[in-house]
C-alpha cells in the first residue's frame, strides 16, 4: 500500500473509532424516525436515508421508520380523475381519497421494505391496522369535518415489540382505525410522535424539509442546535417559533414530556443528516431535550 | 327456558361436541388458505370466510391467508386511464400495471387485516417483500414476455414462523421480488402452494369459484369427494381434469409431493365451506391426499 | 350433498361461528369446575360432562376439575362391613372411614383421568396431597368432633400452575393434609372454591343437583339467571336462599370477593349444561357476579 | 466443644466429603427405584427408604419411585368379602379385584407422597393412567386368562419429564390402560423396568426381600457384588439363577440392553441400602452392568 | 460384608441422612465465603476447605469464594528487592507494591480454581476488575495516605449472577478499580462483606485464625455460639469485643443490617469447620444473626 | 456549520456507510484475536488495539482476545533475581519461572480487562484454568525437556460460550493444565489457534511484529494480500516462507483445515490494522483462506 493510500484508510479507521462512544450509548435503544418530505422524493437521498437507518440497526440500535406518502398521493388522486375538495383551505379526505391514500402509502411502505431488504436486513412493513397498532378518533379542523383524518387515541405497541424482538426493522405507514374499524389517514409527524411516546423511545427524529429551529427564520445560519423544553416554550411565546415549525416543536415538547429522551429536527435534504446528528459532535439540526438533561456539549 | 328453546340450545351443544375430534386432530397445525374469487367480492361471504378463519385460529389451528386481488385490479387500471395490453391473449403486467396491482393488493390485504382485528384476533398483513418472504424469477408464457409476473423460486419462511410464534394471523398478498429486487405479481394459487410446501403445512385449502373436481364437468352432482394423487394423475391423463381445473390439481399434487398432508378444493361461494370441510364428516369439496394416507371415511 | 343435508351442515357451521365470541373472551382463562352429584352417577351424563370440559380445554380454556366421591364412598364403607357413626346427625369420618374415602376418591379420580385421556387430551389426576396443594385444619360441627374433616387453610397453587403450563387438564380430589400431615376429607364445594380463589380463576362452576337459585324454591320456573353479590346477600337475609343452597351461595360470594370473576350454579342433570352456560346467550343456571360487573344481557 | 464431641463431628464431615465423588458422578441423572416387599410393610423401614430417596433428590439426582401394593391388596379383598379365584395357582384379577387393587395402590401412592412432602420436598403421585404413561396389553399365564393383568406395551414419558422439569419427585403406581382404556394391574418390577428403559435411566434399583444374586442360594455370604450381562446369562444357563430371582435378573438384562447404565438388586430389609450402594465403595447388593462397562472396583 | 463393616457403612448413611434438613434449608442459597489466614497456608487445610466448598456446591448451594493473598504478597515484595514503607505503622501500598499484590492475588486465585476444577466442578476466577465487579474509592488511615488501598463503593453483581447462572463456582480476588480505573487492593473481609450485602446472600462465612467471639479472650472455652446484632453491640460497648475482632464483628453487623441472613466467624484452622457449622447441630464458631431471627437451638 | 466543516462530517458519514456491508457480513460471528508483540508494549498502540476490538464488539461481532505476556515476564524473572536457564538455546520454564510467568500473564490480562471496561464494555479475563478451558500435554523441543511448556490437547469451549452468551468480551491468557492439574505456559499463537479451531471461529487474526507474508522477505512492498491454503503450502515447499513465519503460517493452515473461515496475519505496529483489514477493501496484512473460498477482490 502506498503512503497516501495508507493515510486514507487510516482516517477511515479513525472515523469508525470516533463513532464508538455513540454506538455504545445508544446500544439497543429505540429510535423512531419520521421520514418524509424531499428526502422521500429524490431517489438518491432515499437510498442514503435507508442506508443510514440500516447502519443504525446493524450497529445495535432499534430503529423504527414512520413514513409519509409525500406528493405521490396527490398524483394518484389526479390520475384517478378525482377532484380534490377543500374546506377552509384544507383538503378533505373523503372515502375515495382515503382509498387512494391507503393504496399509495402501502406502496411507498413496501418500496422502503424493498430497499432495506436489498441491504441484507430483515424489514417488515406494516400499517397502523396491523396488530391494531394505531387506534384513532376523528380529527376536526376548527370544528369542520375534513373527512377521514384521525388523531391517535391509543397505540398498541405489541406488534412493534414483537417485530423488534424477532429482529426486524419495522416500517410503519400512518394509517389507523377508529373504534368502528373505519380507516383514517394520520399526519406522519403525529403518528411518529405517538409511537415514540408509547414506546418511551430513546430518540425521535423528524427528517423534513427544514434546517431545524432558526432564531431568524430567514437566516439559515441562525440555527439553534439545542433547545430545552422551557426554552422552546419561550420561543413559542415570543413568536420566534411559528408557522409550520409550531406544530412540529409542540410534538417535540409532547414527546419529551412523555418519556422520549431527545427529539431531533433534521434537514432531510442533507445527505446522512441522521448519522451526522448521532455520530458526530456537531449536530446539524435542532435537538430538543428536557430541562434537566445534560447538554450535547457536556456529553460529547 | 321453554322446552323448545331448550331443545335448540341442546342441539347447539351437540354441534360443538361433534367438532371436538376435529379440533383435536388439527391442534397447532398450519393451514394455508388461498382466498380468492367470488368469496372476495361478496361482502357478506367475505365476512363469513374471515369468521371461519378466525374461528380456526381461536380453536388452536395456525391459519395463514394468501389472497388474490380479484377484479379490483382491473377496475383501478381502468380508473387510472390505462389501456390493458395483451400478448397471446394474456394480459401483460408492465411496470405501471404492476404499480397499480401492488397498491390494490396491499389495500385488499389491509382490509382483510381490519376484518380479523374487528373480531378481536391479532393479524399482520404482509407482502412477499416483507422479510424477503417470496423470491421469484420471471415467468414466461410460451416463451413470450408477459411483464412482471413471477414464479416463486424460494420462500424464506422466517417471517411466517415469527408471526405465528407471536400469535398473529398472517395475511399474505402474492407479490415477490426477484434477485435484483424488482417487484413481481404472483398467481395467488402458486403463492399459496409455494408457502404451504415450504412450511410443510398440514393443510392447503383453495377457496375458489368451483365446486371441486367433477367426474362430469357439466354435472355438479358428480363431485369427487376424495382423490389420491395417483387417481388425480389418471384423471388428468384421461382428460377428465382439464381447463382451469388442470393447473389447480397440478398444484395440489405438487403440494402433496412436497409434504403437505391434504389439499382441499372448496367452493368459496358456499357459506362456511371451510368449516364444513374441516368440522363435519361430509366434506363439500374435493380433498387431494397422498396414495397411502387414510381416507376420510375411515378417519371420520 | 342433498339440499336438506346441506342445510343441516350449514346450521352446524353457524353454531360454531356463534361460539366464536365466547371462545375469544375466555381464551387462556382458568375455569374451576366442581363436579359432583347425579352428573357423576349416570354413566352417560359423566361422558357428556367430560366431553364438555375437554372441549373447553381444546378451544383454549384452562379447566380444572374438582370432584366429589358421590355415593361410592358409602357403598364401600358398607362393603367393608363398617358401621357408620353419627354425631348430631352428621356422619363421623373416623380413620377407617377416611381410609376408604381416600381410596374411593382416588379411584374416581383416575376414572375421570381415563375418560379425558380417551378423548385424546392429557390429564393428570392429583389429590390435595400432591405438591402439598391443600393444607387443612380440623373442622368442627357446632363444636363437635366429626373426625378427619378439614377446612382449607392454605392452597399451594404451584402444582396446578405447573400442570397447566405443561398442558395437562388437572383433576383434583378433595383430600388434604394438616400441619402434621394427617389425611383429611374436604367438602368438594369448599375445595373447589378455595382453589378458584387461590388461582383468582376467571370462572368457578358448580355442577350439582339443583337448577340454580330459585325465587320460589318450589317453582323451577322461578330460576334467577343472574345475581349480583349484594342481591344474593339480600336474598339470604330475607330467607329466599336457605337450606342446602345457603352454603353454596355463601361460597359463591366468597369466591367473587376473592377475585373470581363469575360463579355459576348449574344443574348437572342437564346435558351440556356447562357448554350451554358458556357458549349461548341464554344461560341455564344462576350466575353470581360482583356488583360492578357487566350483566350477561349487556355482554352478550 | 469437648475433644470427643469434636472427633464425632469431624468424622461426620469426613463421611460427607467421602460422598462427594458419588454426588458428582450422578448429578442430574435419573434413577428409577422399584420399591416393594418388606421395606413397604415396616413403618420404620418405610421412613428410612423415603429419607434416602429424598436425600438423593436433594443432592442432585432425579429419582422416580415405582411402588407395589404389597399385602394391603389381599387384606382389602378379604375385607370386602370377596373370594380370591385362582387359575393354575395364579390369582385371577377379575374386575372387582382390579377395582380394589387400584384403590389400594392409589392409597399407598398418596401415603408415599405424604412422607416425601413431610420432608419438605415436592412430590406428585401418579398412576400409569395419568398422561397415558403406561399403555399395556393383556398378559396371559401359559395361555390362561388371569384377568386384568397387563404387560407394558408403550411408555409415554412426557409426564415424567414434565414432573422432573418442574422439580417434583414422581411416585408411580403400576396401573395402566390398554388401547380400549380398560384398567390393568402391572407387576411393579415390570413397570419400573419399562419406565427405566423408556427414560434410558442411569440407574434402576430393585428394593426387594432378597440380598441380591447368590452363588449358593442357601448361603447369604455368597453374594455376587457385580455381574456383567454375559456373566448373568451364564448363571441363568447353568441354573445358579432360578426361581423368583430369574425374572428379576431377566429384567435387569433387558434394562441394560435398552440403555440403562447399571441395575441394582438390593435388600430392602437393610436400612439405607440405597445410600450404601450409591455412596460407599462397598455395595451391599448385586449390581448388573453391561459387559464393557467399568467395574466398581476400578471406578471407586 | 462383615457385621462390623456393616455397622461402619450404616453409620455413614446416618450421617448423610442427618445432613438432609440442612441441605434442604439452604438449597440454591448464596453463601459468600471469605477465605484467608492459616487455612490458606497449610496445603492440607487448603485441600479440605476447597473440598468443603465444592461439596456445598454439589448439594445445591451457590457458594462464592472471596480470598486474601496471605503472606505470599510480602514474600514476593521481598523477592523483588523492594523495601516496605510504613506510615503510622501501616504498610503503604505504593504502585510497585500494588503491581506485586495484584500478581500474587491472581496467582492465588488461579491456584484455587485449579483445586476446584480438579474435583470436577467448574470454577471461574475473577478479580473485582472483571465485569467492573468492585468499584472503590481511596481509603485513608486516620487521614494518612496509605496508597492504593480502597473501600468498596459499589458492587456490580451482574458477573456473579451470570457465573452462578451458568453453574460456575466464582472465586474472587479482592482487587477493584476507582472511577478513573486505577487499581486498588481491598481488605478481603471488606470485599466479602460488600459482595454478600450486594447479593443479599443467605450466609457470609469468615474463615480466619480465630475460634470466634470469646467472652474471655484468653479462654477458648468461652466461645459464644450465637450472637444477635444487639447482643454484639452490647459486647462492643462493654469492651468484650475489641482488637482484631472489632472490625470483623462490625462487618458482621453491617452484613446483617443489609440483608444477609446469618454471618459465621469460623476457625479456619479446624478441618471442615464450614461443613461442621452448616451440617451439624453444634456449630463450632460464632454465628451472628438479626435480633428477630430464630436461634439455632430452636431451628435445629 | 461552515461549508468545509460540513464536508468533513459528510466524509465521516460516508466512511460509516462504507463499513455497512462488512458489519453485516460478520454480524454475531466469532473472531479470535491473538494479541502480542509491539502492539502490547507501546501504550498508545495498546489503547488503539483495545478500541478496535471494542468497536468490533459493539457493532455486533463476538471478539475473543488471546494475549501473550511480552517482555514483562523476562523483566520480572530478572527482578526476582532468577537466572534464566537454557537448553539448546531455548529458555527452560522451570517451576519458579512458571510461577512468575503466570503472575505476569494474569496481571497483563487484568490490565486489558481494565482498558475494555473503561470503554464501557463488559470484559471477563480468564486463564486456560478457568472452566478447564485449556487442557495441555508437555511439549518437548527436539526431545529435550524445556519445563512447563505445553501443547493444547483439548479445549473445553463451555466457558467461552457462556461468557459470550452473557455478553462479555472474553480475554484469555495462555496458561493451561495437564491431566494432573500442573500449570503450563502455552505459546499465545498456539492457544489462539486451538481456541479458534475449537469454536470454528469465523476469523482468527494474529497481531504481531510482521507486515504479513512477503514474497521477498527483505522487501516489505512484496506483501502477499491473499493466500489460499495450497498456495501457502507451495510457498513453504519452495522455501519462500521460512524462519519465524513458518510456524505462524502452519497455524493458519491448521486453523483453515479445522473450520476457521479466514486467518489474518497483521502488523500490530500499524494503528487500527484490525479495523483496516476488516472494514476496508484493501487489507493491510496477509489473509489465508481455503482453496475454494471466494477471494477478497470478488467479495469486496
């Protein structure tokens, strides 16, 4: 081996060694990953996300993917010649739309299964119907009926524990049933949060099209790396956190309050954002943690 | 209770008691049920079939459902404005058709999960992609390329054993992957047969739109109740078994040759055909069994 | 199959389907059955009772039989040329009588084992001596010494859990030992109640020669189908429940108070009374339940 | 402690230490003990036998007792006013006799259970009916029907393994059932041999009223300590082994041929004969072993 | 066998039988044995101690040996040409001394392993470093630095439970690590006490060069056989317990207060002192027990 | 994060991803690492080796370390004022030398345990005496007695399986016992080879002071990356492999012949040589493999 080749591989070894304390800390810990947005549209990014999650599995984590359906649903609704209906500017999920949404979400689900299996890891794709995982109640938008959209009322974690037990990577699509066994669509962020809470997961990570929480929403350089629950509440009160970030941060706070140790808002558009957040001492998104938990800087 | 009421309930008790030896004989035995045809179209029949399978599960069997997609696939192909292509009179499953087929089959899959869960039994719906259950190779029709239609090359039974272990009723849709992880449609009869063989299931039951094997195909009264493998071969040779029944009976023979104890061809249009075949001493379809296995008449 | 034959088997299937929710509800639940009276004398009834219990076992219940010795004991006492002694009108169980009682009870025990084994189900017959199951103290009748008759002081449930674990149907004869390891006879109702309480069984069923609790003890039509604990206490206070029914109902109340969910007083002279009570929506005896438990009518 | 007291306890310690290699060698090995004859009649001897077996259990062996009914059966037959019948000088076990034999054997069985439980060890008394342990066929004596006397045809060892698993000392009374579930008496030596063979027990010990195999049957000092199978066969051929010892030695040979490592014929009238045979280097009965097994002298 | 031989073996059997209740009482109980002093120097005594402990293991106890290094450490320190340093009359364990101490203790450890293995029992020798068993903090003597001598701060019992689970006899040398993973020597009495407390062992036995607690320290005949915690405290207060016995008795009291049932101070110079204390009704050392525990006399 | 920082972390992620297939391939595989030479002398290298092995453990391998004692033994022999004896130029391991060797090896053993524990991974240091792991016979050098040096005769793998089961990293020092339980030193290469063979380890890696097998022993650039068993034999025959490399390569051949999949000769002086060999597609030592195994180039 030439001297320069040697230096290259040596650096590789050092990276692996650097990952050691992180691998150790999260050994056999559950991490729920909400996977959606651009990271699902770009075929290359998709490959990388799946590789990252598979790596987490192989080095000892217990990851669970909860995915959305992205723009594919809208595409198929159009293909089927259906006209989207809106109430208060919100799309209404009537029965025919729900049918298509379920079909598309399950197709996306199995395509993720395929990608994981291709990497030699056993995966099992389920919806919230399997094992009665996600029990929902109808959700209203300011009192308006927006169709088959549900809030998670109860999570029966048995099927997830069973699949983890048998060493599968569970991949969940956010569909649930109400008490009368009707089918409902669930917001993927909500489903992931409910599942992470029910499992008291060690981590919950949102992969979305946002760099994280910004002090100045127009300046990506103003990213806040870590946020305690009380800091997050202050930022909500003073209006810094608003718009689409508001429900996401509220989910984070709820998760922390319900036993999840740390929640990450990551920019899914950055390759390997998941690995970078977990395995390096410079996270690239925003981590939300409880007020009395140790900060990254102290830990790392 | 009035005398007549009493007599009614007494008769009920006797039926339960009559079922006792059958329950006993098949305790913890695997039964693979291919579910398709009319029994999937009529909502009432669907309910009854699911009730039957759930009962089998509750009294100690280990049933596995393998289902088809029925006419729903064609419906959605049309809805999506696609033009079916044919080669040699056979529909070609090109990539867009495969996409729709996968979506529809998964939707059907989850609707069956819902029905089982509603009856209070844990179900898990999977496709042949999950846990890499069904590995296929491209199938040709007389040398012609008919698209993404596959023959089962290998069955990785781990996921089925895992789900049975954890007490789920597995519901399988007949989609598989080739060695390059492309998606293929599989004939549901073939998928069920391959799975039953790989598991060396005790029973394999086909629920289809046929009364069973007839001596005279135009006379339903000529139903043959039991058929040994060698008898079946004779009937194939002399042309009695032909047409659509031919591949079905060949599947039966293959299943028996590969360790399945008994295969049943049942008329899914008859309510409770499954229970009737298993729990009464007068089967209502055709049972195929190996040459040296005891006949029903002797057993019952 | 002829049309009428078909109708017959179809009805059978419906009965099985009707049993489904009951099978489901009691899956893996423990039911202690006190078996005595006429149901033990008539050879045909005996067969039917054992079939019923075996069916309960096969469809997923965990039944335990506690039996009496019926009139056989008296018969053998006479055969051995012994003269029964009485105090206050009560038979005295002196040592020689106890010897015969133990022999007869064990013989009855093994005859029940035989009947269950003949149906292909594993049974194990034990007395309260095995695994030190029933620890007793001497019982007095109004202060009079009536010999080796005991009250259950402690139940060591290990042997029952062990046998259920290994999938046996335990059959128990009501003999116990005091702290000095002397042998005592126990009233079968008392033994069954003590065992059901110690196991916090889901159900306790008394099969005896009584239709159940009657409003008017001379009118069998006045049977009370369901009785809450407080209703039962009222009926005791106002004298409706009296005589031989009094200790039985007191046992029922004690069982409910100690964690048994529901107690049934059944007429063992009616064929399949056990199945009828459990699997149909019209029970044929009296069920005692706690004040805040849901009534049958609501459940069924 | 005085000097002499000290010496006494010191000697005790040495005895325990001396037992160490034997305890080690037989750790978790199954030993089937046929218990009958005088050792069952004398109350003191009975206590000592049970203590010995319990000690074996506590130091790690897995003992199983198979007992006879001794003279108690005859006593009760007389008590019941029955007249024994004989054919060819052999008592005939008609149905009423069988009933009494079963009652008496079960009573003896439970009295042994009591003695073991009193020593703080869990016992479970079963007959060959429980778990269908002993399946028999009718035995004839020189072609004559001698009633319900059976030869063991099959041993279903599941119940013994289950009880040993759960840490019980199984106590078996030699009653079995034929294929039609009729009750049969079995010679206790035969039952013990059949069980030891089916379990491939490490040891089988007969506690009977005989010092062992004698070279000169009239001289107790001519006891043969060890006998290989081929030596035993020679002694049978040359007539040294005859009379009541003949079937016993034949059982021993059969046991060795079927996988039992060593069979002991012990004089049950000698206190602690079992412990002495196992824990000291001077056995006090006759040991039968296979031709190629190491002799005691070499082992000890 | 001659009459006198017979009597000898008979007595042996009686000794074994006499041990029965003790074997029973301590079945699967953990006993921590601190092994040091003369019992480690005399090769014959060493053999006997190991035989005793091995016997305890074989008859069902779960013994754990914690040993000291005796005079071997000093010997090797001299051999290495090092000059012992003293502060306040106490030897200082500087780094080179610690190195030698660790080497010697591990050598002693493995020599004990050898002796146990030679008796056919699986042993595993560990130090407090393995599995991070013993976590210590620096110990000071009246404020003076005496080098690498530690107090046990925390016991991670996992490795002991794991070894007992897998049926090893764990042999522990009293070396631990502080939070910075420096190596420390620990007093063997302290290590044994800490381990017994952490395991809530049934028994803790000190084998040392002392007959036990004496009323009059100059009169061996004044040995106190049993001492409750409050009695021990009184004897400390009134000065009866003093000198080297003081810390030992304080350890005993601490052990009892932390869940150990009974602590024994034994004279390791007496052969089989361990067996004698446990298996005879006349202990030969001092037993410390909690105020409300039953006395020996009552138990035995 | 600045652009350049980002690039750095991104590269790190890619290295981790690149490791994925290797992690996958060796998941739960046993790798025996012989650790000796310079890599044990340099404190920094030691840290790095231990980090590498710990990483292997954390990502799913089951590593076992077998270590030598390096030059520490000679140092202590001198310290103790002993004069080394030689026969045929070979050092003789007399009893006093063996004593010191054992002490030093155990000290080294525990220092490795400390290093692993410090990284948060459970380790257990054992010698070949524990669990009777290494049974040896005396080794002679050309017929000359060289003292307590042994060849491995038998490996009792139970203790290694037990420790791996309970999730420890076993660290073994190469000391064994002969049939008379005398202590012997074993060459660390031999011990590692014997252990790898007995476990049929997936990999055996020698970390020594050699770059691997060279075509021209004076030219480090002539390193042979892969060598089949038959190629290795040719190189032995033609004299290319000679000197100190000869026994090492013979060990490799023996290991492959006995079921080890691949043996690696690595230069322990290169940092992370272990990780580099396993996780990169350019190994840095020589790999020996069976003739019919796939080459690296094909696999990677």
